[in-house]
């Protein structure tokens, strides 16, 4: 899907005068989630190794975090490494982990200065020790950030998250701490790795593909999805503002009827 004529950087959609519980379209989504796709193609087109694309992707992340904080977005979740990305060549996996470590080492101070709190979701026990250590250090260093929460999804998969929650609830039930009939959507949702965050209002997919790729499957139930052909390394504040403006034009009904 191309941005085409819809691209109007800086144009803020008008906030609805009287938000109703059904069509409560906020001008700015509370939670934006991004599938950072297109790094490899960006590099290929320039005759560069794929890792150069991932490196440029980390720079795009820096730009987008800054813009998200300026826009007043509360939570920004980015898909950094999926449970399926281990299928890539070991050199690429190692390279991505190295870029992650570098990003955390070099950028944590900026995150603190910009009021960004860093969190992560995913089974990070499988990540290299250096990545785990830098993650914990950044989480601690940024804990007081109040402008924006940046959530890195690492060794994350929507199916993993659901199975992980189900397993923990089943264990509690087996210990007699929980009756199965007590499990409802609210309880299940709180048990998820992403349970501390609101569900994503807007999922942005750069790179031209139209699929969720196992991202935030539970939370995505009523997310608005905006896709663009822009490759992730070319993504910037204008692209984010365009996606947010697209979101503002959507009517969110959550299964209800318009205007009710
Ligand atoms: C998908 O693009 C991207 C990834 C699998 C890795 C994303 C990693 C980064 C942006 C590096 C920095 C990450 C953090 C969290 C600092 P792709 O390689 O599938 O692109 P393609 O579809 O064009 O091949």
C-alpha cells in the first residue's frame, strides 16, 4: 500500500468533539506498535550487506522514538526480533544482537534525557548474555522516564505470549490457586507479557507486506493497521505523523455500531 496522496506530514486530524465509547477516535493513539520491516531490501537496493540495513534500521528507531515522544504517544512497541528470526543465518542473528547491544550502550543516555522508559517483552533468556545485561541496565537506567515507554519485542511471538500466559495460569490452577472458570479475558490479558501495557491502538507495517507476522496477536484484536511501502530504514518522523493522521481518520467501532 502506498502512502500516495494521503501523505500530509504535520497535518493533525481534528479531534472528535464528543467522543463516544464506540467511535472514540483519538487524534493521537496511546499505543503504537511497529513491525520494523524492510531492512534487508533497503540494503540490497544499495548493494550493501543486510546488516547495513539493520544498522540503518536502528537509526530509524532513534528518529521515530523522538517523534513518538513529541507526538504524545504513550507506548511505542517495536518488533526487534521474532521467535521465527532464529531461522536466519547465524551471522545475521549475531549481527542483529550486536546492533541491539550497541544501540543500548550508546543510546540509553539519550533515552534518559528524553524521558523515555525502556521495557522489553519476549523470552530474552535465549538472547546472548551481553544483550540481556545491556537490556537490564537500560531498563534500570530509564525507569523514571515519563514521556514515552519504548517496548522492545525481542525473541517475541504472539503465539509464544499466549502459550506462556496459558501455561502459567494452568500451573496456578493445578496448584489449586485458581479455578478454571475464573479465567476470563481480563485475567488472561493481565497474564500476558504485554499485560502491563494498553493494547496497541495502531499497528504500523512498513516494507509493503500486509500481515501481522505473529506480532501482538492478542492485543491486535481491535488495532487499526496502517501499512506503507516505505522501508523501515527510510521511516522517519514524517512517516510516523502520516500514520498517526491515517489513524485519526479511522472510525473505531470495537464491534459496535457507528455513533453509539
Ligand atoms: C526485519 O527486516 C527486521 C528485523 C528482523 C530486525 C530488526 C532489527 C533492527 C531494526 C535492528 C535494531 C534493533 C533494535 C531493537 C535496536 P528484514 O530483514 O526482514 O527486511 P527484508 O524483509 O527487507 O529482508
